[in-house]
């Protein structure tokens, strides 16, 4: 802690914030500990105690803990009392609006809340989601809004994105859903006048590109220049993510570096006095950071740029570890819980990689690549990729193998696009026609840019999807990089020899630890030869992943949200595909679509686009040539979008087989999979012919039996019992999300030990029905519900059953 004390103090402060997320301690107790350590540090300073450095480190650790604990208390608990109610809020928009294609988000600093005739003063942050079209309000606008106040649910699936925690880290305690734009009224204007003026300028700058470019190109240009990401479509996001250049859409060190380079070049071209470089650069960098929203990446980049700029101006020694630590400490003091944000972690990891790994990589490439610019582009990209690799695998379950190639092509174009886009935006405020002329060239560059990125992404093996790595592996990656640099660099080898010569006893410990780490990942766990079934929490719908002892994967349904069969956006893309990616699933041996309803088949479009499929099994109701309309009193029609889904599967070369009662599926020699329904011929004239045409699967592994029932109702249940098959099972997937169309005799016939209800929270169908829950309560059966328990995961070795849930069970 002698040469670079700020580095150690910042690490201690960050460690305290991290510990605050694991240990519960009241803010008063945390502050009391800080006070005691501060007094101890003062005494150690005056009495020159040798161990005082450790006291100071512990002080900063306690400060980080206390500061994070206080930050976590920013969420006003009073908001919970109003959750689930239609309320009226009055408050001020505290940051610029996040405008999307179909909605707009506001961060509202609430001063008053009303429920009916009751009104009270209240301080707290609420995220407002409003429908568009409608007026878009700006920072500082005082609004009165009426809508439904909700609290986002905690994630139901293991490893899923925790939206509630994400909002809480920003002090946001609830979300107000405003369905009618007429429910928003502007009361006046507040906020900081300087920030308001800067953001109004930004709105005008963004409007220039929207007026001179097609919508999709304007969204992309505004993302590259100003970091405005709301209107960039999901396909573009996916393209940039998979090709390893998504950082270009988020203003970061690359953008700030280019802006600073532009400032330095302008100072030289205009022959300005050199002493003006730092003041002018400071003003421009601060203005640009404010225009870009002061996110973690741009804040870190701007702070570091300013420190380097002023160190050069004042003739001070520039030490990048101290500068990086200072930027991190300032960011964490301003927003301590940003330590948990993906953007913060990736930004600092990438910067550390470039500054620490970069010089070594540059030295290795010098003898191979003579061209300085080409070599610099390669080592910068490689260093950043190595430093962020485990984090990207952890959060996104992918590794881009073409990132180096894509960045080599994209970075120079990014500089040109940034320069032209910035010039057009500012000139467009004065001469709109000139902005249109400049953006004609920008449009061509964007075409070339997208084409190059697409070309790289479409190369064979460009993207490697990986399962979520263990936390131990993520943490161990960085000491390995550190040791790698020591082994490669000459100075590092000298330091390494000196260190181990002084600490010889550490050598066997290092070898033993390394051996244990390798063994941990080399040898498989004892979970082999198990059948694992995941009842995925997809909201109001069904999706079940069956992983066989032999390593086969069968997906039964993929959930579906309203309109998803047509749009392809919903549960499949946002829930099912990420869930499978986290498990390391790369192909589906069997895809089962129990029946054509959207809450079962809607997510299939996203699934078949993400994974190769060997075989698709469907209900015979969707067969080509079979009548799509039943003639019963309550007739159902097979949706055209469902027929298009089956046609899309066939077009991809996937065998689509209709199946029914009496068939068997040979998926794994260890399993006996029988198709018990639907009966042949299909039932017609029932309350819901499509529900009763659901595929019913019985899976037997050793002594354990699972019965997956789709949405069958009383008629199909009776038909199963009349068929005389053995319906006894260990685990029963309750039909039709626990609706009231469930026979008591069917439950008695199946007599399960475990019942699983796949159902969404606060659904509009009254599922699960009270009478169904009452019938289950009378039986000796353990009931799991995805709306309460989240994902329900069962594991069995054929003799014993082990249950796991995505959410912790709450006491009744």
C-alpha cells in the first residue's frame, strides 16, 4: 500500500460494497463501525503504529459497506403499500426520457401520491412506462400521472435477469403503468436549469438525424454518437452482440478517446495556445458526457481522460493504475450500487485489460505486424476481449470468435461515423440542408458498416454459445491473466522470481490450488445418469425441458405471450432461449408442440431460430389436410400463424411428425416415453377441441414416472381413464394451468406425489382455480406453482426425487 495507496483503498471500498450485498446490517451499525475504525486510524497515525495501513484498509472496507447499505435504503418502503392499485402521482422527471418504438420510460421523482380521496406527501423514485403515440416529456417537467403502480417480480428462473434488483440499485421502488397518454398532465417545469438546457440541445441534435435519415439508420447513428439506444431494434442489438462490437452502441472509452483526439487535433489546426488545451478539452468532454447521459462507461472514460489531460498539463507523472482507481472510487462514491451493473463491470474490466495486458500483447505482435495502427487495433481489441471474456460468458452466455476481425473493420468506420454524425447534428441546428448533405455520406458509411459486421457474424463458427460458468472460474480468470503477464514479460519474470524466492512456501500452495481448480472443472459432477426436468417459468403458459440421462434434450412447448406467434417476440426470445443457453443446450433432439394455442406454441419461432432441431412432434390437429375447424358447439380454429410455424419447421429440414395415443418415442434407452393422447379419432364438440387435442406424454425412468398433460380438459381426461392405461405417476403436470376443468377421479387415478402447475402471476383467467387447489389440498401431494415458486426443477436417479425451485418458498 506504499506505492499506489489509492488502488488498495479503492479495492477495499469496492469489497465493502460487495459484502453489503451478502450481509444484512443496519446502516446505524455500519456507521458505528466506520466511526470506531476512523478513531483507530487517527490514533495509529499519531502514534505511528506499524499496522495502521491495515486499519485504514478496513476503514475503507467499512465505508464501502456503510455507503452501499445507505444507498440500498433509498427505495421508499411506503410505495409497497400502494402496489397493485391505480394511483395518481405528482413529481418531476429526473432524467431524459427513454423513448422506444412502442413505449416511453420516465424516471419520476415523486412528491405526492393519491389513492381515491386519500393523498399524502411522498419522496421516492418511480419508473413510469407510458404508451405511445403521445407527447414525450423532458427532464425537469413536473407531471401528474394516473396509472397502475406495480412492483416487478423477482426472477422466477435461476440466473434470470433480476429487474426488481436492477431498479432498486437506482433507488426505484415501483413501476407506474400508464396505458392512456391522456392520463399524463404537465404541471410546470423544474430541475437544474443547466442540465435542462443541455438535454434540450441533445433532443434537437437527435432530431437532426431523425429528419435526415431513415428511422433505423437514425436510431443507429444516435446510438453511436450519443449512446441513445432505446430505438435500436433487437436484431441490430443481436448482430452487434454476436459480432463483439456492441460496445460501439454504448458511449465508452473509444468514443471519449476519439472526441479527445478531435479536440487535440483542433487545437493544433487552429494554432491555439497549448495552455488552453486542458481547459477547452475539459469543457468539451464534460459537455459530451452530459449529452450521453453520464452512464458508467462514459463517466469512467471521461474521468480518466480528464485526469490524464490535467496530469499532462500540470507536468505530473501519469500512472494508469492510480487514475483507473480514482475513476472507480469517484464512480462508486456517486453510485455505490453501480458495482453490480453490467456496464460498470465491463467498462472497468476492458480498461484494465487494455492498460495492463495491452503493452505485453503489443510487444508480442511487434515482430509479426510492423504496421503500428493495425497492431494497435489488434492488441487493444484482444486485450479488452480477454479482460471481459468471463463476464460476457457469465451475463450473455456467448463468446464472439470474430470480435478481433470485426473490430479491425469497425473501429476506423466508427471514427468516421462519429465525426460525420457529430458535425451533421450541430450544423443541422443552423443549416438543416447541410446536415442532410453530410448524412447522405453517413448513410453510405452505415450501410458499409452493417454489411461488414454482418459478414463477420455470418462466418462459420463466429459465435460460440456457452453455459453459464461458475463464479469460481470467473474470479480465477483474472489472477491467471495476471500470472500470464508475469510469465511473458521480461520484467514480470524477474519480479516473479524475486517474489517466489522470498516466499518459497507459497509454491506448493499455488500448485495445489491450481491442481484443485483444474480438477474441479475437469471432472464431471455426480449428477450424471439423472433425468432432469425443468418446468420453466414463462408466465401464463407452458414450457418444459427434459434432459435425459444420456444427454438428450427434449423441449415440450415454449410458452408464448399475446401476439408472439405472429411477431416472434416474447417468452421464447426473452425467457426460454436464454434459459436453455444458460444450461449449455446447443441443439434440441426433440421439439414437442402439445397443441396450437399461443401460450404453448408462441415461443417456438424464437426457439427454432436459435437451436437446430432433429425432430418435431405435434398434435394431429395441425396436420396438413386435416380440417382446421371443428364443428362442435364450442369450435376452435387452428391459427394460420401456427400453420406457418409448422411450415417454417419443414422448410428448415426438420421432420414434423403428428403423433397420438399408442405411439412411443425412442429418445434415450434409459427412458420409456409413451404418447397417451390425444385419442384417435380426435375429440370434437367439446368445450375446447384444441385443448383436448393436446399431446399427453408419460415418461418413465426407473421407479419414477412423469405425466405431462398439456391443456387437456374433462373430456380428454375421461378418455384417458376409459382407455385403460396405467396413469399412475410420481409427478403430474396439472392440466390447463390448474383450471377448474379437472376431474377429481383423474387426480385419484394418477395419485401423484408431486403436482406442478405452470401458471402466470395475476393472469386474467383465474388460474389456478380455487376448486382445483382445494381438490389438491385434500390429497397427500406436494404442489408447486411457477407463479409462486418460479421454475420447478426435478432431478431423479430413477429411485429418488429431488426438487428445486427458482424462488424461495414463502411461509403460508
